[in-house]
C-alpha cells in the first residue's frame, strides 16, 4: 500500500479520533523509524513515552517473541509467575507493598480511584469520597479519568461525568487548603504535568500535599504514567522529591511498546481490593509481563539512570543553542520547549517533513526520546530541530 492509499482507507474505515501527521511508520531500529516510503526519522517521541528502549531492541524482541512462543495468554483465574515477577520488581523498586496489573494508564488510574474510595468507605463509611486533582492535569480518557482531569476542554459532550473530583491550582498551597474538607479521601497528582505542558510541581507544594495527607489520613496518590519507568532519571519521579506516596500508577514505558499498566499501593492499602471488587481480562498478560520484566531489568540500574540524567542534560545543552527556544522545562528525558514564536504545532509538522518525530503538549514542543537513544541520534535530531526552528 502507498501512503495515499493508507490515508484514504484510514479515513474510510476508522473513526476520526486522531489528528495525524502525514506519514505511516512501518518499522524502526533504536531511535530511528522508517515510513512506508523508506524515509527515515529520528525519534524524539518513543510513541509518547512508550518505547523506552527504542524500536525493536534485541533483548526486548527476544523476551516478547519467546513468551509468545511459550504461552500468549492465560486468564487471571490461574497463577502466573511472570505477573509475580513484575509485581515483585515494582514493589522492590518503590518500597511499596502490592500491585494490580492492567492494560493502560487510564486503567491504572481507575484502579487508584477505586482503591481511594473503597479504603475510605471501609474505614469511615459513606460521605468521604472526594478526590482532589490539579488544574491542568491529565489522567486518561475513560469517563471517570476525564472527570479526574482538571481541564475544562475535556469536560464536554459525554455528560454526566463521574462526580466527586475537585481541582486545585498547581503549586498553590492556599487553594489546596481551601478545597480540603471531611469529604476528601485522596489527592491525586502528576509531579510533572505532561499533557498539560511539561509543568513540574514545586517541592514545597508536593511536601505540603504529603504533610496534609499524613495528618488527615487522605491518600497521597501519584500518576506516574508518563513520568515513570526511569523517564526522569529516577525509576519513579516521586523519588526526586524524597517523599513516599500511598499509591502510584504506571503504564506508558512499562512494557516498552506493549500495553501494560500497574497500580502500586502501600502496605496500609494492601487489603482494600478483594476478590470480586476489581479485575480485568487482559491485565497481566504474559507477553506484556515478559516485556515489562525485560524493560525493568534494563532501565533501573544505577548506571542506566545516570545515563538518562546525562542524556537529558546533553539534550538541554543542545537545545539552549537553538534559536526560537524561549524556555526549557522538565526533568531528565522528559523535556518541554516553549518557543519564542509560539509556533510549536507548526514546528512539529515541519520536523516530520525534515525527518524528526517530535511531540507537542499544549503550546510547547515536547521530547520523550527512547531512554537508550545514542548521542549520535540525539545530535542528528537536534540538528534537524535547529534547521526547522531557525528557518
Ligand atoms: C498518557 C497518560 C495517561 C493515560 O494513559 P493511557 O495509557 O492512554 O490510558 C494518564 N495519565 C498520564 C499522566 C498520562 O500521561
């Protein structure tokens, strides 16, 4: 099929849920993708933070294909050593206690929301079900996670949304205090608002949330769907802040390119979900777990994390020398760029024409390169970005 045929049939057979760039990617190696015409692209996107080991990493392919050949799926009615291995790894990496495996970020967040409400219901009874999230947050596309998302543009068409969410301004402790009441059971935040424009929270604000949660037995829950799995140079971003949340959610990079999500909770929440209160058909699928086990074995070593921090700094230093760059935000290899000309969308489209895949978030350019991208690929990508930005 030619690109034009693909595009025509996409229009004909698929719901028009996505605005897409004009290319059809069909293969890749490392941080270099290839489209249907054989044109190559440097990849600064990882498929939105998913392919953390790049395209078709050798060890990852072996783990996934080996598992497909051994057994591709069993139901959650039976024990699975692969699920146990992922869960054990996540507990050891976070110092937390129990894991629920699912298929996506939105599902991991649904699990966190259910844990918060049931914990509170079990302990305090009805009337303590509100969850505070932040203005400008993003938590997913299900009806409930849209309700948790603190952006008005997401609160349209699909009424009625799930009740019980209140939105507090990021980094505004007074606004947080003003929204506290006896009805609040959890505070649920991203530490760097990803879709919201790569906005890191201040340490002071996060500490205030943690203190309030401890004092009032409110659950401190962190959406690490985009920031997790070593993206920021720590395995989970909260580890930069020196605080211990009650719940974290993880997805995107966790499977390195296959769908898997996880909700991880502390010991005090270990018994909240019981048989029959939550479940999923595909969650913890063996292929997904084999992929996650491989990813976690690679990206969580001290030397790998140090390299993520180093590459993040290297990219920042390169960006600082490019015209039209006004501000650089983010931590590690999660990077947002405010442009002088406020033309991120236009730049992103031109980058694709010039052989660079790059993301936007709000009116920013956003980089989420594969964590193992080479310095040579970084240089090539930055050079294309420079050409486009300074044109
Ligand atoms: C992408 C994202 C989600 C949603 O994840 P899906 O896998 O698309 O459901 C939730 N929260 C954050 C912070 C995200 O970046």
